[in-house]
């Protein structure tokens, strides 16, 4: 079995970017936005369906679907640096996600730590993380607050104010059932911009990271590009990863090669997951 | 009871969804509406009388799906609380109405206006306790921003789902229907739909399909992916509409749209579909009653 890697094309990497530079990276070259190949999404889906049937087929259980997100893929393909359990980096990431959402929606962040905690509290699904943060020692809490404040400052300084006509929407959830719902590919995209496709690629996806740049981040956004293609029938024209610690953005066009590599990587991960299931005699 | 799936790859998707939504009716009720209404009302009221004493139930899509697929979850229901997820539809519908009427240009602008207006109402004390406006007023800036963000995402999905200029007449945005039953009935129906719009008249269709007022079509946007009983959930929207407006034509169809997975399901509505849905509601009530 080979593990697919991301295509060799290098993403556009900007040094710490100002707002206009970020806008340019998100917009890309308008003239290069491709026409949508009407058969592409269907072909990718069929390839995935065939692969799922070959790998996890014997473990089909629609009442307990195998849910696969970017973390599950990363863990299966290891050696993963994906975090597990509650930690300060996880708390920082959750707070920055909330602040990014706030900035995109309201155009301002007034009190980063307070706003971030308020955002986590109102959601009602972060009790464990909030308890973890509340239980931090004074030094750790101060360090976390300082780091969140610094990243929020970078965000406010360097993230552009997106025109509402770009239809920016945050935390957009995608759920792709395969094999009649026995396997579910899913993801939550930090930011989607652009109108739905009318025949030409028209949306852009942005993933926000509060940690340092990692090689697997490209595979993560490629996976999101695949999910968006399967959902909407049209690939996004652009995917980007924005690093709040530095204000850097990595952006690239979405090519057929990118999507094919992502399908292969997803199937490789599913094969490893199926191997793991076989060792323990099926889903537990 | 099954619906028809739309091709998931046809672009633009909004145009395809709108075409199928407003198309001329393809089936008719097939029986006298008054008789059908009386029979269904009697059956539902009868099922309600089998519920435990002093129990009254409102059957909505969530109840129907849960009772038919995992009834044990109904034995310990979560009390309702406002959250970004429970608030997004109300705020999003108001925002979409503003965009469709032309008073706002984008979902983000519209949601900002809707939330500001609600907070202002609550400040003036013109909202009842437990209201959405009161809850919004109680939130600090960070919390309110998440609520706005969630509503913008929801409203954008609904606005992007349809070609609004392709709807013949101004649609009703936010078109839920309630049926409370005759006096003493302990079962109420709630049918959820985001949009109600007239269907097109087809002059080539049989006269029985074109006589009288044009039937409406319902569009409902749901989260996640279609459940095994998705067609029944769509049928409930039509059943509640038919029971709530017995003097009007039954909806011609319900189109379900799951933006998270890009799936659409079309359910034409005729007499047997309404009867099947009512049977499913009665089965759901029995499953609930069996919990004790």
C-alpha cells in the first residue's frame, strides 16, 4: 500500500501578509478560475464508493457509521502530530477559532480572552474545555491569555475586512455519507467565501491555524476541497491556510490532481482503519 | 414511501432545485379533501387518546424521526435552551426575508440588523421572558458574535439554495404550519418548511389538476444528512399544512434540501402519501406511549 502525498505544486506562501495581500491570495487570478467538469464530482464519489466497499465493506453498520474527519485521517496515516485530549494548544486553537469567527462576522475583537470564552460558553458544547481552562494555574492561564491576545492582535491587524458580497460564512459543516451512510466523511471549514458555482469554480475555503506551520495542513485543506467538491458538484477555486501566530497565508488553486491525491489519501487511511477494525474483530 | 433524489452534480444547483420546486403538480390528491381530512383527524385524535393521562404531544420532525428510529431517546428529552444552533433558524429566516424583499443586500448585513433590532426590543422591555430577544440581550459581545455567525451561515445556505427570481410569486419565507386538532385532541402537528411558493400552472395537464387555485410547494432545509425516515419527515410538513388549511389545496410537493451533504429529495403529495404519513405519526405516538 502506498500513502498518497499532496501534489508537488507549491502553494503560494506569503511572508507575514497585510490585509490587501491576504485578499489577493484569497481571490487568486480571476482569469484562471476553471470551468467545472460536470463528471468530476461523480467520478470522485464513485472512486470513493468502490474503495470504501473494498476496505471497510465487511464492517458496514449503518446504525453506527464510521465517521471520518481530518483528525481520523491524520491519526490513521500517522505518525500524527494531531493533538488528543485537553491541552493548552487545544484551548488556544478553540479560542482563536471563536475570535476568527467573531472578526469575520462583526469586524472587531474588543477583549480577546473574554470574547473567546463568551463564544465558547454560548455554544454549549465546550464544557470540558471551559472547565480545563478555568482549572489552569495562574501562570498557565496568563500565558494562554497573552498568546490569545497576541494572535488576536495579528488577526485584527492583518486579516482583511471581507465585503459581505463575498458571502463569508464560518464553521460550515460538510457531511458526505458513503456506502449508504455506513461511512461518513465530515469536516467543519473555518471560512467559506463565494457564491455557489454556476458552472465555474467560485468558492474559496480557509482553514485557520493557531499553531505553527505543519506539512499535514496542506492535506487537511485538500481534504476539505474534496468534501466541498462532493457536496456541491464543483471544486473550490482556492484553498488557504491562515496562521494567526504570524499572519502568514498559504494559498493554492484546486486542481484535479489535488482532488485525486486527496481521494487516494482518504482511501489509504480507510484501509488502515479497516485493518485496525479487523484486528479487534469489528467496530467496538 | 420514498421521494426522488435530484442529481447531486447538476449545476447550478439552485436553478435545478427551483425548477423542481415550482413545476406544475404531477399528481393529485385523488380523493375528496373533506373526507380525507375527517378520516385523518379522527385517526390522529384517536391515537392521542391512547397517550398516558394528562399527556399532550406536539409531533414535529424531530419527534417523528426519533420515535421511529430511536424511541428510547424520547424518555429523557433535553429541555429547550437558546443556543446559537437553536436560534439560527429564527434569525436566519428573518434575514432571508429581508434579503428576498430587497431591504437588505446580504445575509451578513441582514443578520446584523435582525439581531440589533431584537436586542433593542428587549432593551425596551417589549419581549416576554425567555424570548430570543431577551436571551440575545443577556449575551456578552463574544457570545452574541457566535450567534450572529451561526445565523449568517444558515441564512447563506438558504439564500444560496434557490433561484429566488425563478419563483413565480413572492414566496412565504418561514412557512411552518401547526394543526392543533379538534377540541380535546391531545396531539398537535407541526410541519416545518422554510419556503412556501405557488407551483406553475400547466395548461396541458388534466383538468382535474388545473381546476381551482394553484397548489403550493414547500421547501424545507434540514441539517446533517437524510435519515432513513427522511421522506416521512417531509411528508409531515405536507400533512400539517393539509390539516391546518383543509379548505385550501394540499401542497403539491415537498422538496427537502440537506446543504451539508448536497442532497435533495422530492416528495410529491397525494392522498396515499398523506395517509402513510399519518400512519407513521400514529406509530410514533404508540412508540412514545410504550415508553411508559
